[in-house]
């Protein structure tokens, strides 16, 4: 069963956040992740959507997503994201 990393972000420092963008993709690919959504145009139809950037990454299964998120390769990159944005992140099983 697939798993998805869903992140909602407001970037607080665009210059430093670019370093995250430059480094994260190869690590996601190394863990066989696939970007489904990476920001892009959107329209809110109901409720509040308080974040300007939404990212969804598909992994083969829940364990692969958890392993990527907790990996030594991603740890320093994750820190860049956390220090230069605010938001939410979940990992959820899918279909």
C-alpha cells in the first residue's frame, strides 16, 4: 500500500529555502519517492488554506516514507526546511 508525505508550507526565507529545494529531490528519488504535487496553482473552495505551498510525495509504502523522513541523508536538509518555513507535515497510508 502506497504512502504519501503531505506538506503545507509558508516559506519565511526564500533565499535559504532554495537550498532545500536544490538538495531534497535527489534524496527523495534515492528512497524511490515521486513528487505528485509540488506547489502549483490552486483555488480554495471551502474552509481556510493558510499555506501558500503544498507538496505531496508518493512512496511505495508507509515504511519507505518513514525511512526517508528519518534518514541520515535527509536530516540536514530537513533542518533547512524547518528553519526557513513554517507549516505542517504528515505521512499517511494511501491506496
